[in-house]
C-alpha cells in the first residue's frame, strides 16, 4: 500500500512538473537580441531646452539655431514638430540601430502631432509624456541628407518616469526639455547603418 | 409579487420558526468528509451522475464547507477555489481559466441568473442561504447550455427539504456594519414539500480612500425571498415550482468634476421556475421546464449643491424559456439525453432606442456510454438558432479511462460560444462630458447617419455598409487530466487546459466627430488563447483533520500581440538608456488581470470533545497586468502589474445543544491587505460573529 502510494505520488508530481515544463518551454527560447552593429556614430543631444518656447535644431550642425537661420530642420514645439527650410520627415516603426536604410520616398513637410505618434500621453492622474517605444523619426534634411532620430526624454535630466519623485507633480522636473539621439549620413545616401 | 404577499410570506415563515422551538433534535454527523467521488452531480451532463464516472472535471462545494468557513455570499466562497479569481469590473465577477466574468454562466438549479452590467454578474447578489451545494464545471459547456458557458458553468443547487419540519435562523454581523440574517423553513411529507427563506443582507459601505470623503463601495440593503414547493402526483410524476425575489437598494454618492452627486440605485430581480418530471418507464423520463426571469435597475443621481439632476437611468431585462428534456436509457450502459427549447429575451433601457428583443431556439443531444467498465464516453452537441446573429453548433466529446481504482484519466474537446449581447448589438450611448459615442452593431448605420445629418461627423473611418455581420465569439477547448485517489483519504486532480478563442468582440473607432472624439462600435476583432494547468489535492489526515491545497498556472495571450512579440515588433524602452529595445518573449505578460500563478491551502480541524471547529485558509494571487505604462499597448514592465498578494481567512465555531446552536467567529483577510488603487472589492480585514439555530422535527 505504502509503496504503491509513493509510486502514484511520484507519478502525479511528474505529471504536474511535465505540464509546467511544457508550458515554460514555449516561452524560453529565442530571447537573445539580434541587433545590428552600427557603423555611423550616434550623437546624443541632452536637455535641449524648449520650455521657454519652440526650439529650432539643425541636424547638419548638431546645434540649436535661430528661427531665422536657413539651416534648421526640425522645430520642437511642446510635443509637436515642424520641419523647415525644405526638410521633410516620416515616422517609422522599429529599433533605431536596426533601421539601416532610410526610405527614399513618403516624406512630408506637414507638421507632426507628437501625441499618438512619437509620444504617448498617460492622461490623468499622472499626465506623463513619454516617447513611444519603437518610433523613429526619419528626416530628409534641408540639405538633402538622410537622418534618423530617436526621442529619449521630454523632461529635464531624462528622469525615471516611474519614480516617486517624478510622479509627484511638486518635484517633477521641467517638461519640454528634450533629450534625443540621432544619426545623420553625411554622404547623402540612404544608408543609416 | 407585490409587497403585501411578501409580507405575508415572511410572517408565515417567522411563525413556523417560532412554532417549532420544542422540536426534536437530530444528530448531525460530527466528523469531516466522506467519499466525495461518490457524490452525485448534475451540471456536467444534465443528468444525475457520480463524479467518479464523469469524463469532465467538476468541483463541488457543499453547504457544510460554506458554513464552516462562515460564508454567506457567493463571491466569498468562489474567491477560495483553485483556479478561480475575483475581478472587479462593474461589480465583482469571477475569472475562470483566464476568461473574463462574462464567459461564466451562473445557474440556480440549472436555470441562468440574468442581469449583468458590462458582462459582470455581481456575485454578492447570490446568498448562500438554503443551498445544498455548488457545482463548478470548467471548460466550455455550450454543448448543453449554449451561449455564455464558454469558460464554464457555476450551478447553485438549492436544498431539498428533509422529511418533517425543519428550519434555521442564522445571523452574521461584523465589520462595515455588514449584517446577514436568514430565516428558512422547510416541510416535507411523502408527497408534498415546501421550503423557503427570507434573507436580508446589508452593509454600511467602506472607503479605501477616506481622504476623498467618498465611499469606495456604497451602503446597501438587499432582500432575497424564495419559495420552492414540490408535489408528487404519483410514483411517476412530480411537479416543482420555485420562486425567487431579490431587491437591493443602494445609496450612491460620488464626485463628478469636484461636485458631489448622490442618489439611490434600486435593483430587483424575480424568477419563476415550474418544472414537471414524468417517468414513463425505467428507460424513459421527460422533464418539462419553464423559466421566466426579470431584472430591473433604476438609478437617479442629483448634484448635492443645486439638487439638479445629474443622471437618471433604468434597465429592464426579461428572459423567458420553455424547454423539454428527455432521458432515454437505451441499455444499462448507454443513456441518450436530448432536449428542445425556445427562448425570448427583451431589454428596454435608457441607453437603447426602444424595446429590443431576441428570439432563439435550440436543440441538444448527448450520448453517455460506459464501455468495458473502464471507459466512459460522452458525445453531444447543441444547435442554437437566433434571429439576429448566425446559428451556432457546439459539439463536445469527452472520454475517461479508469486505469484502476486509484487513477482515472480524462480528456475532452469541445466548442464554446458567446452570443453578442444587447449592448454589443443595440447600445446607443453618447457621453455628455467626454463627447464620444458608442453604438451597437445593429443600429450603427442609422445612428451614424443621424450624426452625419446633424453635421457632427468630420470623418468616417470605416463605412458601416462594408462591415460584415457581428458574429458570436467562439472557442475550441481541450482538456486532459487525471483524477486520483491513491489512498482512501486523498483525492487529487490535475488538469491541463487550452482554449483557442476567436472572433472576440471589442470596440474600435469607426468615425471621428467634429469635437475630435470618436464614434465607437463593436467588431469581431481579436483572437486570444488561454492555457494552463491546475492541480488540487484534499487529504483527510484523520477523521477530524483535513488539509488541502491547489495551484493554477495560467498563460492568457492575445494572438496578435503574441505574434508581434515573437517577431520582435513589440517595443519598449530600456530603463537604463531610455532607448527602444524589442520586448522579449519572457517579458510579455498577456491579457490584463490574469495572474500567471494562483495558489491556495486550507486546513480544517474538529476538536470532538469541545465541538470546536477551526478552519484556516490561505489564498495567493500572483501579480497581474493592469495598465500600459510605456506606450506599446501591451503588458511587459514590472510597473504595469498589480503586485501579487496573499489573503488569510479563518473561522472558529462551536456547536451547542446537539449541534442545533452554533456560534461562529470569522476573520477574513486577517492581515488587512488592501490596494486602494486597483482592488475595490477588498475592504481590508473583516471580522464577523455569527449565531445560527436549526431544528428539525
């Protein structure tokens, strides 16, 4: 009796374990990255201050410029974007490093509303704007170069938007201070690797 | 039923209980447990059948277990069952095999309880007074019950009175001014039986965020009154009639844009259920059933400062069904069960244009075949015809193989479905504050045209005339399991399940209004699957000590989302660098509100000399997804989950006067766990004292 009971217990334990391992097996494989090793170097722009009004950025010089300058490509205005001096843009989906070729068409000079495309707004009660994961702004610059931009933060100092001090509106860093990284291909080709 | 007759009914019940004070005392079995596999159940096959012969997994909860745990409402007992989780969404409902509350059918004596809000049937509506047992069948039972039984069926079986006169008065009072009082009485002779009860359940409400000045759950008082009578015309023919009435009034008070609004919400439901059984011969039995149920709500809410009306709504639902079932025992090992029915449903409500109605008819058949004493095979199906959506055929095949006295293997494949409900077909709702509109599929074209004529539409995204008809949601389900009784005192069940669900109905934007808001309608859009395994064990260590426990492992995933994750097209941001990375497979959390792990353990002990009974239970619900934080629309970050939690419940009771009087103390959620942000149905620690007196003569 005793022996039989133990055998059955073993059997049932084995059965349960078998069932569990079966269900785990289906999700344990293929979790490693298959990212591309980039050849061009990405520039990171930290804390570009748009809190006092729109800020104009030139990708070819890598700096903010005056509105009157003929070299700006992209205007950061709250969570919206405009493109100037003939620059055009489109939003693509994917991982920044893996976007190795810029599309040759489908760019637009139209203003771009960031919320719902490259930004996500959490709504009440926290009212947080975060860059939407997997969205890349691809730009054809004013001087016909191809570039890609990944937005990183909408707030001063790229804070952790899940932290207590961020959730608390009293201690939340200023908004409309942009951090992003970009790659521009100087040779005019669509290669963005 | 009017209030005068209710009054008379309750008075007569009270007088019966007073009259019987000097009744004789019957000794009730004083030890725990018997052989649960010999229990006869009805839900899985719609015929009486012993659990050990069923090829379908079934759980039963006896009224004794419910009483020993000091429980008075359905939500309390379901919360402690292996594989079930409570969910708060327009009420407290139950999640089964990873399905939302709307996919579990709740029956009383085999007839459906109606009245759902956004798909949830409020479980505390159902009292545990005067019940015999609860039967839970997991996995679709549409082959017998039709729509709604896609996740499973919970059938509450009411008591059949003992011979003679019996009755009980039971009370429970505790935290949040929660009071439950029941008086029930029953009488039975050889040919006639009557039983009935009156129950009052009230609560002072509670607030999880007292600083707001508003209550999370409003105070309410609910009455349930039932009567059931049976008459045996002859050895061959019985008639049974059941009536049930429920009335709840609730004092609502909450804030709308920083202004307090308040008012009363009323809810009433009523059901009438006569059935006639005739045994033509040993081989042939027929049962004729009629069921009529109504469910009404009314609510009027006004601003407290100006007394101006804020919102006034009503909802009236009616359900009528006639059915005949015939059981034919072709041979001692072969039973054919078949049935035919017709159903008429209506709804009239503030948010529907006019009175809407559904007609449907159905037929079902099932063969129950015992083979070589070891196999039991059940094959059956049900065909549902409906005047609004496509007809459905729901087959089921289940088989068990008894290896020996100790082990039985079970396997089944079946189809489940859920019909589009009134809301999905006919809703006509515009939110005055936010400005969006939602229209049911059937009236979509008409309502959209009206908005266009009024110049309210700026862009139509999908032309409604190009839409295909809204279909029922449907699933294929597979279950394999083993039922074990390795020693006399131990029962263990293990089941593995998989449900593939298609055509899930969800809302999507169909047009943009000039105010920038959307017009929504319902579509058959998503496919999901749920799969997992469940194990439960009960071990009677001695005649007075019982332990048990259970676990469930669950995966519930949206097929599109899961494909995106598998193909590396679901993105999130690395918490260190804030740069986009692909969501890993192991990070995908599946559908909202589903816990991957749930577990429970229980121990009950009877000290025979003092008559003290002790019951302690632990329930664990693992973390589950609640919201999207990173903007990718799926659950993948730790911050997108509600943390897992444990609840400890216990009760202690002592019986006096030969078990007729019982004093009980109950502590639910002893550690006082609350989550004010996400779990509205957990008020914290609940302490109750209960006293009950029963007699029989």
